[in-house]
């Protein structure tokens, strides 16, 4: 035995403290990264979702840059816009709540990897100036986007590397509520904003904005500078000239190119102008200086404009003309499109031409209505939500010349909080209270006095894995580490044991904390020591740090001819060396068909363990494993299993008394899986499982352990 080592897991106390500290630091880093990624995803998903058309325009910019030409405003790009924001927002929320931690963290890492590659391309090739990560809310340069994405990718990879260290805010049983609510909410927000207008308007034409001010150049600022080069030819010689050294007329002009030489300051509004049709008069200045109200019916593409609400538009037009106000249609479309619109809607108002991108920036509705006074934006409406000139609200707006309150940002923030944050907060609170009260209940149950009073059963709940002859050393150690980490991150409600091949024991003992995950062997010799080539004694097993040993497995009984006498010796030697024994019993198919199962299990107990003193018998865990169910996919039904478990307990009671029987853990084994474990474990005499095939993958095994929750 190693001096100074902890007997159970072979580590010194110092090593244990170091590994706990490492684990704590890992926890802190993983959770910090998870918060950074979650919050960024939630913000960027939300600002995209509130402006589906803006996100669609950005996607179309990208598509154009890579030469995938989608017709502008196509359904495919709009669908992609809604889906992208929904995925981003939902991933953020799921990460925040630590829901489906493994899969969500992996998807997030893959998502970030793709985004980082795209932004690397953006940075190198500059196909678009603004990546659009945060819609119009925050504009960052391509270099900044790349930096941001590298940080996010690194954080996402750290989270995906140790997903189970993310602290959960909500129990697994209630996760589905968060998932469905989040997806419904964010898709709902997108649809609402598509039908109405973006919930929050981050563009320079928001309500209250002064367009004239937005066009001003702050004193001392310089605009961007451009340089034009002229390619000229004379006598077969081609040369480049600038405006400064433009040659005489003996040179012939061939071509010219203009490049931007300095960024300069670009005012937020730099391309607002209105040229009336058909006379071509520029009315921009008059329009912005007009002290009366001007209604602008804005339609970037008149040929695609929704004409279903033309009645409401006409009503407002009549109201405007009747009250001495201006009403102008603004579009980037052709004269034919304007006359088609007039034909369809009977529109009598004049049209002015404005740049299409400007119009799309002004309002996310085609058509949308704008109300201006002295260049200030007084109101904005989607064609689906046009104001009623007769309403009190509208009259108040016209009277006061200020926002009527519908667009009050604070009110909208409150709406989002009421519709999303509060419901999820209340759900989390209820969930945590419920979890806390069940902890209190469990603690009370564990209290000895309580147990004495209630005479509750004291036996342990156990899930033990029997790896059999599977997994090489490296695979075995990796699985043990994975389980150890998962169980450390989230404590199970039962004892968990893994029984491994002999050669794994020493290495696995070093890799796990046996306070969390205990270790056992699958067998031991029936001899104490000596010339027994190939055998491994109980003492050797114990010296690896293992605490348990499986004895009497049906595979050993049948393939290696282990008789009740041999098993009796093994049990004695295991106990002598301080090992706890998982003793297996169970009938074959023929015996079950002959209804001899009770007889068989009784004989097996009598043959190998009923010779023990009461004190020693208390160190035995019984595993009932019907041979016909082992590795066959056939499970005993929970009623069948309960019946025979109750019988086994009754014969233990006959032999050692009721108290011992009540304290003995009896496990079920044979095709036990996460799907059937809850039903089996719900039976009063089934205290857990001895698991074969499903113990070979951490997730499967964890699923069975979680059946005790
Ligand atoms: P399976 O879970 O693969 O049926 O094996 C049961 C068993 O033999 C455990 O010892």
C-alpha cells in the first residue's frame, strides 16, 4: 500500500485539493465563457429578429457578393433571416439556461466556427462594409467583427469541451417549456415586426430624428476623398493621368477609374433627396424646411408594394389635402410602376424619386407611411397599421407634433420584459423552489431520527456498471474520466460504481474520485496467493484502490464453471481483503419456463453467501440477473422483477432477520436501459441496477443513473 495515499482512490489529500481547485477554476472559466456566448447570441439574435427585413437585405448583400443572385426581397432570404435570428436567439437562451448542454454547446461551437470563417473572408475581401451581426443596433468594422468572433469561438469551444460543467438554472423536466417558449417568442417577434414595424428602430430615420441634422457635417470633419485616374492614348502609347495633370486634346480618352483614398466622415443620413416626377424638380430642401406636416408614402419598389390597404392610404391622403398638408409618394421605381400603382389604387398624389436603399432604411414596410414636420420624423406606420385620422390618438399627435406614445422605447422594453423575461423568470423561480423543497424533503428523509420514526428503508440505491471484456485501457480510462466529471458536475441521487477489467483498475483509480464514482473488479481468484498463473487475487484487486468486486456472474458460472463452492471461497477472500461484494444470482430461460426461478436463486444464495455472519452479509449487494435477459434486449417486466426481488428479500429476512433484509440492496441486471430503468427502479424492492451494455457509454449510463431523480 502506498504510504500517505488515501486508501480508497489512491490519491494524496494534497492531490485531491489540487484537483478540486482545478475543477473549480475550470467551472468558473466554462461558466464565464457560457455567459459571454449566451448573452451575445441573445442580443444579436434579438436585434436581428426585430428587423427581419433589415436582416434580409443584409443576407441579400452577402448573396450578391458571392454571386448567388436571389431576386431582391425573395421569400427564401426572408425565411433565412427569420430562421437565423431564431436559431441565434434560441441557442443563446438554451446556453444561458444550460439546456441540453452537450448538443447545444456543440451546435454553438460549429455555428461560431462557420461565422468566424465568414468574417475572416469579410475582413480579407471586404465584400460588405458592415457585417450586420447586431442589425442596425451596433455597427462594427469587419476587423472588429473578426476579433469578436475569435473570442466567441474560443469561448464556445471551451464550453463544448466541458459542457457538463455549465450550471443548470432549470431542471431537466421543465426544460421543454423554456425551449418551446423561446422559439415561439422569437419567431412571434419576427412575424410581429414584419407585419408592423421593427419594435426598436435603430436607424437614422427613427421617430424624433431630425433629417436635416442627420445630414449635417460636424465642423472640422472631412468627407471621404476620392481620386480619379484617366487612361489616355496617343500614338499607340497609353498613360494614366489625374485631374491635376490632365493632358491636352491630342490624347484620346480610353477609360477612367475612381478609388476612395480616405474614409472621412459620412453623416448618418447622406443620401436623402427627393426629385419630383415627371418634372425633375429637386424638392429636398423645401420638404425638410416645410413648417406644415408632410405625409410620405414610402415604397422602395412600387411594383412589389402591398396594395391591400389603399383605402386607408386614400383616407389619409384626403385628410392631408383637406387640412392643407402635403402628401407625396416616394419611390425608386420607374414611371411605369408609378402609373400602374395609380391605376390599381386610384392614387392622386404626386410621386418623387429617392434612392431605393434610402427608402428601405427609412421604413421597413412596402409601402410605409412617414409623417414629417420641418425635417423631423413625427410618425411612422406600416401599411398594416395605418392610423385612423379620426382617432383621438392621431389627433393628439397632429396637435402636439410629437410621438403619441406608441413608439415609446421604454414601453416596448417593458413589453419584452413582460412577455419574455418575467414568464421565464417565474418558471425558473418555481422550478428552483420545487428543487429546493425536494432537497429539503430528501435531507429530512436522510435524517436518522426521521428514519427511526418512520422506519423507512435504509438501503442504498446503486447503479453499477459491469464493463465485462470491453474497452481497451485508454478507452476505459477516458470513459471513467468522463463519468467522473459528469457526476462531479451534477451529483447523482444514488451510489455509482464501475466494475472494470483487472488491467484497468489501477489507472482508473487514479483518474476518478471514488467519493463520486466508486471502482470495482469483475472477478477475483478463489485462492489467496501462489502459483496460479493468470489469476488475480482479492488482495491484488484491493491494492489497486478498488472497493468492490462482482462475484458469481452467470457468465463466470457457465463459461468458467464456477461452482457455488468456488464462489463461496471468492466471497470469503473478498470480504477478508476489505472488498464489498456484488453477488449475482439468476435463473436460465428453461428454469424460468419451468417456474423454478425462486428455487434457483434460493439455492445460489444458500450455496455461496448464507454461510456468512450477519456482519459480513451486510457487506453484500445482491444482483438478480435473469440469464435470459442478459445482453438479449429482453428485460424482465418490472412486475416480474419486483416479484422475485421481494422473494429474495423474504428469504434474506428468514435467514438474517427483517432488519438485515430491509438494509440489503438488491439490484436488477439484464438489458437495463435508460428507457426502462425508471419503471424498474420505481418498484419498492428494486434498489438499482447492474448494467452491462449500457454502461459502456457515458450518456447511456448517465441516463440510467438519472432514473433515480
Ligand atoms: P446487459 O445490461 O448488457 O444485459 O448485461 C447485464 C449484465 O450481465 C450485468 O452484469
